[in-house]
C-alpha cells in the first residue's frame, strides 16, 4: 500500500512541532498547558457571546486537527468524564456523594458509609446512560422519543422502575419558582413536536452549542417525566454535542444557582443568553482540557499541526513573561 508523500510530510512536520512544543514547555517551565491555552485565547470575564463562539470555534478546529484521536487518550478522557459528569449532574439534583466518592463507586463498586442506596444507584444509572449516549453518538440513528425514554430509563430503572422511561401522569410545578409545566395529557403531542423539531433541517444549520442549549431548555420546559428531567436533559444535550465532534460538557454543581436561574430566564422571559453563556463556558473548559491532554501525549505525535504552530508562536512571543 503506497503512502501519500504529502500526508507523510505533513505528519512528520506535526511530529517535529510536537517535540519542539514539549521542549519549549520544559525550557520555559510552563507546565500548565491549559493555562497557556487560556492565555493564548485572551479569555476575559466580560467577553461577549460572539467572542465566546469564536473562541469555541478555534478550540474545536484545534481539536479536530488531532483526529483521529488516539484510543489511549479517548479511554483516559472517558474515565475522567464518566466521573465528573456523573458527579456534577447528580449533585445538581441533590445527590450528596462527593466527586471522589463517585469515582470510588464507579471504579470499585464499593458503597460509601453514611450515603443512601438511592445515591449509589443514581451514580450507576447515570454512568449507564453516558455509555448509551456515547453509543448513539457513533451511529446515525434518529433521536426520537424511544431514545429519550431509554436515557431516562437507564437513570431511574434501579431507583423508580415504575416511572423509568414513562411520561408523568400528573401535573407539576417547578420547585421554588412556581413555574407551571405543561399538563400531563399534552405530553405525547409536545414530545412528538419536540423530536420533530430536534430532527428538522432548520436545526442542522445552527451552531452545535446554540442548538444543544435550545434543545435542553425546550426539553426541561416540557418536563415530560416526574423525576430525572434535568439529568436526562443534560445527557440529551451532550448526545447532540458528541454527534458533532464536541467533547462532553459538564455543568458544574458550583454554578447550580446560575444554571437554574438561566433556565428560569429562558422559561419565563424567553431570554436564552444566560443559559447559552453557561454552555459556552463549559464547552471552552472541556475543549481546553482535551487539548491539554492531547497536545502533551506522546501518542499525539504527527497530529495537531495547527495547534502546535500557533502555540509555538505564542510561547516564543511571551518567552520573557
């Protein structure tokens, strides 16, 4: 099998840039690559939405330049995000297991003293749901009501099997805001409309993060299940992002209030920018972390030329700082 000389030369140059990048980090004692990426992007607290979209697009282009991602890096990232995503998504809903305790439950199967059985089962169910959306992201299966119900079923089947994957049969209000969700007898029609919108041609031209944010808001505003809507919505959001090549993004429990307030803004005042801002910030964090791991991994040699060339120029210009 012949080797494309242009491709081979490109790979060789990328490999050389990788080596120079590592050498320069050592010489400059710049060991926090994530911080250097942030410095290159000039991330500021008062950035506009347009600025954030531009930064996300640059980071995504850099990430794509490392594809196909090395399997060992993919495995390491999955282990990291299985824990982080599960911990934060459950914590937002009141689960008291810490991130390290969540890791212990997932990695060893041991139980944590003083914690409820439900909290342990929430961890296991959420991890099963992550595995499911990652499988779905690899194929072209239309995301319909069955797939959404399956995500919910995996989350709740060990906790509330009578409700898992089933639309609620009563009317509910949002705790703390008195926001009234749609009547339960409209859910079948509303969810049919939702998945039609989800798979429409109009959504295909939206920026993936804007689309994911709107899908999340629409879903949690319908609130089709009695419990587990937030976790299902965050998993659905990430399924949409994974299908477009983005990493999993995590809404941190530390921004829980801002996240809930942003949903309220969207529901009551049709103001989407607070939620979109949170999603963009989370996407930037995940992209930077992935690039940190990829750019310093030896198995990345021969990939990521656009990233290395731009970062080498930046580090050279800021050698004395």
